[in-house]
C-alpha cells in the first residue's frame, strides 16, 4: 500500500511538471464571429480514428462527431495554418469553439517542443493543452488555451491538435491559432 501511494505521488509530481498553462480556464459565449481569434485550423473530417460531418447549429457552422466502431471514445484532429508550423511561432493562443450540450469533458493535446514530455512520436508529442468542460448551456462557447512551446510538426497521427473524449457525440466549431502577445 505504501509503495502504491509513493508511486502515485511520484506520478503526480511528473504530471505537475508538464501541466499546461491556461490563458483562460473558463469558456465564454461565442457568436460565430471569429474577429481577432487567429488563423483557422483545418479539421480532419474522416480517418481510422475519427469521423465528422458538417452541421449548422443555432446558426453557426460546426462539425458533428460520430463514433468510429473500432475505436473507444471520440477523437477530432486539426492541422494548424502553415505559418505556425515547425515551431516558427512557439508561443501561441489556441481558441476552440464548441456547442455546449454537456455534460462531458474534452481533453486537448498538441504537438509541442517540450523535451520533458515523452510522446510516442518523439519528445513533446501528445502534450496536454487543457480540458473543455461542458455544462449543458445549449449555447456556442469558446475557450482559449496558451501554449509556450508549440511545435506543430504534425506528429499527432499527421495532425497538430487532437480533441479526445468519451462516448458522447459532440459538435465542435472552428479552432483558431494566433501568436501570443
């Protein structure tokens, strides 16, 4: 029991060293107007792990995710604008929009240059960026995360960002990336 507790404390200490830095940990309403949010990311609509279709909900365009039979959970991949590729702009703000149909959470991971993160595609790949918490407002929301070590070299199954969550379909809106001030 003591060894198990010691292992859990050690794991927590490691996770604390790679904890993401949040620019904003709470979501705000999104009116569908991307004014000053940044360059739009390109979604991967279909692959072995994810599927999505174009939808319009409450007058705003988004992507309805669908279950892929062979994969537990849901995934949604995004590729950033080329001007942010390969660590050219490492300090960025990532703004995600979503329809808050909750309750659920979505974890966001990204391709970073953080050498302390051991990822399957090299150091820094699959680093946690933050979590979206659905509250069931049935409105469009946006949330912004800050990454100080973005690499965006498409090491997440050929993509730069991945949203991952359980077995509930979600409506994801646009994702924006811009240089941090």
